[in-house]
């Protein structure tokens, strides 16, 4: 093999401050677009993004030169800054410091992506995966 080949995928989950319902329908797409933009800038491939009012799930393919902590610092910091300085400058918006990160095999991408894309239904039906939701509980 002449060049490096990797298949690195991570499912990240993080919550709003004190699990407050800060991701309203009016701003959800703006927040997600900012996260996707940052991921693209860092050479990540966004496979799925979703969530509910108090947390976000993100599934990305990422390069071996990028650490998960750097990815999370960038997407959380940038999206929070956008919200507090441009979109809703007079309203409170903040992420919790912590996050969950789970490695995902290539064979499980569709399963995880489907779970992420259907977050609202999973939470409404109480059919969440405790493995992927528990780390972000308050």
C-alpha cells in the first residue's frame, strides 16, 4: 500500500448547560449547520447529526491527524460563540463541558446514523439507547 488508509468513525454526544432546552426549533438548523461547517473545515465527513432540545448527536468520519478532543472543542466552542454573538446575542446559550465519544465500525454506520437521525422519535417513544444517552445525563 502506497498511502495511508484509515476508516475512523466516531459518534459524539453532548448536552446543553444543565440540560436546558436551548436548541429550539428556530435555531436547530443554524446550530447544526455551524457544526457541519466546522467538521468540514477539519476534514471530517459528517454522516449524521441530530438531537433534541437539550443535546446533540454527531457521527463523523475523521482523519487520523485529528483528535476527538480537538474536534469537540472546535464544534462546541464555535457553535456556542455563533449563538451568543450572532444569532441570539441577548439570550443564554452554553454547552456542558463534558461529552461522550464512541468509536463506530464501518459495518455499524447505518445503524448509528439511523439512530441519530431519529432522535426526536426515540425520545418521544422512550426507545433511546442507554449506552449512547447515559454519558450526557446531568
